C-alpha cells in the first residue's frame, strides 16, 4: 500500500468514526441482486461508508437507469413529492387544502413544443432522462410487490403510493427554478409610488446605480402587495402540517472559487463550491458516481435529475453559483372595460387563452383548474373590478430551461475549452460557471438565457400592450467571462461581477444583485497570500467574519451611550467574527435586525420627506426580512443620511443606539436569561432539522422525527452562510459542499448533510450530520481502487 493510500485510509477511518453509527458489513456479505427491466447489461453499485453510490455499467444509458433506481432507493418519498408538487397533483393525495397551490404550479409548467425542448439540451438528453425514469419506475414496481416493508415509511403514514414517472415529468416542471425578479419589480414599483425614489434606495441597492426606468403610474396605482400571491404560491415549498418538505424553491445563493495551479501548493488547480440553500431533511442534493464506456462523472445534482452538475468527469472540474440575471418580467394588462376576459395588446383587444384541467382530489371528487394565459405568459393576478391583470414572462418557460438539466452537456467535456463551449446548452438557473481541467486551464462564464430589452431594463413592471417586448436572447459570447485570472484565482458569491467594460445599455443583465459582503471577504482572503490548498479552501468555506457588521459599527464609532455602555464598548472592539461562542455576534444580530433597523428606517423616511400616510402604506417594504441572505447595504446607505460630525445628528443617533440596544438586551434576556456571561450566538442560533411529517415536537414521535440541534456560527452576511428565520433557527446554508483537487481526484473533499438517504430506516439517513456539525468532510473517492477500499455494500442489477 502506498503512503498516499495509507493516508487516505486513515482519513477515511477518522471521518467514519466522526460520522457515528455502526459500519456496514463488507460488500461481499451484503450483496443484493435486483432484476431490472430495461437494462442492456449488468450493473454494479458500490455504496461507500458515507452512502455515496459508485455505479459501474457496461452500457452508458444503463448507468443512468441504475442512478434512477438507486436514487429511488434513497430518496423516493422526496422525489415523489417533488414530482407531485411540480405537476400540480398534491391534492390528489394530500387533499383539497393543496388545490390553490396545485393551480399556481400548473401555470408554470412548460407547455411548449416537446421536440424543441428535448433538442435544446442535446441529442442524447431524452434517452438519458428516459433511462433515469425507467430506473425510478423499476424500483417503484419492485417496492409495490411488498409495499408495507419496501416503501419508505412516509407513504404508509400519509396513506398513498408513489406514482410512476414519465420522462416529460422531469423537464416540464419549472417551479423548482431560481428566478424571483418579478417580486422585486413589484416591490420597487410600489415603493416608488408610495414613498419615492430616495426611499426606494433605502429598500434595495440597484447595480449599476442608474435611476429606474419610467413607469406608468396609472396602471401601478391599481396594484397592491398581494398582486403576486399566486406567483409566490407557485414557488413555495410543500407544507405537510406546518413544516416545509425538502422540495420547492427558496432564495438561493452560493460561493465558489477556482485557483490556478500556478497559485496552489501542489501546482494543480483547486475548485471549491458551497451552494447555499434551505437546510432540510433530507438534503436538497444527492452525490453519485457513474462509470460506463464513454462516461465517468462524480459529484452532486438534484435527486430528481440524471447525472450531476457540480463535480468532475476525470478531465474537467466544474461548479456554479447563482448569477442573478434578470430572466423575468411583469406585464400589466389593461382589461377591456366591458369584457374582463380581454386585454389591450397593440391596437386590439385580445382574449386570454383559457385552459381547464380536471384533477382528482383525495377523499373523493374532482377539481377543475382554470388557467389563464396572456401573450406573455401565465396570468397570476386578474382584478376585473380594477380593470387590471398581471402576466409573467419568464425565460424559464422557454425550451431548454429545465433547471440544471443543461449539465448533460458537461459529462463529455474533454478539457476547459470544450467545457466552455458546452455552456451554450446551459440556460437555467442563471449561474456563475467555473471550471478547471487537468492541464491547468481554468475559466469563469456568466451563463444564463438573458433577454434583450431595447430601451428598458426590466427593473419595473411594464405595460403589456406590446411596447415592451423581448427581442431574443443574448448569446454566450455576449455574456461576461474570464479565462486568464490575472490574480491567479476567481471567486463569486452572487454579487455584481459584471465588468465595467460591459455595456448595460446594450444588454441589461440585472439590476438586483446579492450583497457584496461575502465576495469582499473571499477576495480579501484569497489575496492574502495564505496557503492555497484543499484544506485552506475547506476552512474558507466556514469563514464567519461579517464585514458589513464591522462597516456599520465603524460608521457608528463616534456614538457614545450611557445605557448598556459596557456592551456597546464590546461591540465597538469586536473583530466581527460571528463565532458560536461570541456574545457580540448575538447582540449585533438581535439589535441590528429587530430593533435598530426599524428605528433607522423611520428616521430615514422622515429625512426623505415622506408623509405619515405614505410611511403607513410603504414602511413594511423597507423592514425587509433578509436574515436568510442578508444585505446591509441599504442600512449603511441610511446611516450615511446622518452626519455624525454634526452635534444634532450625533445626539439623535446616540439616543437611537441607546434605546434600541437596551430593547435588544431585554429581548435576549427573555430568550437566554439574565446571566450575560452565558450569552453566546450559538445558544440562540442553531439548526434544528425535523422531518416534514413532524413539524413540532410531540409525545410519541419516532426517533427519526428530529435530529440533534447544531449551534451555528455565521449568519446571512458571512462566507460560511447560516441564514436564520424569525426563531433564529439557522435554516439556510451549505449542507452540501465540495473542494476538488483537480487531477488528484481522490484527494478531493465533500459533504452532504444530514445524509445521502432520505429513508429513516437507512444507516445513511443522518450519519453525515456529525461531520457537518464538526466542520469536517470526507474524501470524494473516484478511483476504483479507492472506492473498493471504502465500499461497504455491493448491489448488482441485472437485465430482466
């Protein structure tokens, strides 16, 4: 055994022990055999000690069929719920409470030409998806032979059986995509209407900093905050009781970076990726390794999709973060004064397209979903009384935009140049794509289906009368990219990274980007000269420094307070790192979001000249709930309205800080008790994962209903993101992350918490949560030799 193999085996043993739970028996004694219809030849699946399936097939499509079979073994309840949610079929099994959500999601199904849809991804994609779906159905059919013991326990508790899949189910569903610009458009328009342009700058930072396009007040005056309720419902996760199941969309961000080999310790490139999504049980991603003639891929993907989209193919490593390109627009239709089923378009009154779909409902009976469409897309709001309707045009409803499926083109990338060309197949979600090959070549490409808008930028709702139309989409070559990395590295964190040289007037990519706090921290760390290795990149993914918190406290440095002076002094001396044991992190988060921000908003609106009535109508939009993905830039902008060199402003600010800080300390005392020596961020800020069937603790629940609480460092402002809800439950972050050692693949590291399986009976249901809590990972084994060393189960599939 080589020294490298000995080191890897030792690391594997340490990580296994940290993960807890008994080890499975060797593969020779745990082998299972399944006859599977549709296979061309035999398939071997080796499950390593961390639950990752390594699939070895003699036929390329057999590998994807086997992946579907294994995913169903591990995640059947999750993917069945995902399918039913996306197709608008939840009421069929969960009852009439889900009818409104079903109707909303049916509005956003792909309804275009299916031939164009399949060809948009490449000639082989339909065959790959068909094989994957056959594998899912093969497991469903096998489990149905003894449903009581073979099906996951959730089906028995909810009283229904999983449905068989069609290949079209995979591509027609679009509501698990990640485009939410229309909500920003409406909020921006209503804030401008109610409070004015300066107040809008306190709500959201536009980049580039140009004034919003003119909009037609008369139509906007007919709208209210609830105008997008149907749209938002379409994208909400499934609720079972009062818990969200691990399907559906939520705000999503990420960090990624790629370091050129010339800047690393080994001379090989490093690619790191830690996507930030809702922390759920099971997780939202699934690790897999597929080997077949002409196919060799390993990494993570959505459990409901074939293949992977973050990982490598033995030649090229690839990763992504959300790149918030504006792929949606909100169109305001003027309704005919005498016939609300018609709307003005150009010089005519057009009739809405109406589709009626009948669906069964659990408990008996049927429901008829009436779906309305305009020339631009689904109608999400129709108010005959006010004579107005809203339609959404979304790039995600174009052919080839099923989220993440464009990654099929990555599987065969020969090198970085070939991979760059393959990105032409990627349309959705909009992403920062990074890549590195074994020859040392690297790259970044902004990848999205970006609409062309002439004379308007898409930042506000527009009239749907034909004056504001998309004029096709930008080509990949028109979007920003970098293949040279003058610094030796490239990093992204959802910030505005469009180069100054880009002509936003010619092609507006977006006005709504995430906070730049994480990006600034990444740039600072990567440029610091510290070692650049797999280990250092792994540690960087956990960085808990809040740069914008320090910027806010720096602006407030002249402020002195008498009340709570000791705590204020602590905050002013704080290093900004939101450690689990940090009292300052606790105080800052409670104070800034729940107490200081409302005070600051009220004083800033007063300085902007907003009337009391205007504030009453629009204040709530500035009190944004951004704790999942924080953005303190508007708060910093509001602080800049005060000149603390002026005695009057300094006195006012001191009063505000003292008043709100005392209120925050009172709140913390109510939450954690009066003993301030025991106050720490991790005492309040924790991840509390519960199975969606058991939203709240109650007597008699099974052991698997909830996992141990995990104290979390960081917040929605930090590289190691840990966004939280109103109860300080850290519900957002990177349950999956990866650092790839390009070319020495077995030295790569990965994590997918709480476990690879969603079946509570599995040893891999929650075995990775202790690793996640400890901030460690496990090797992403790629070579056959390394996989055999770590394998604990062998499954054989054979043709039937």
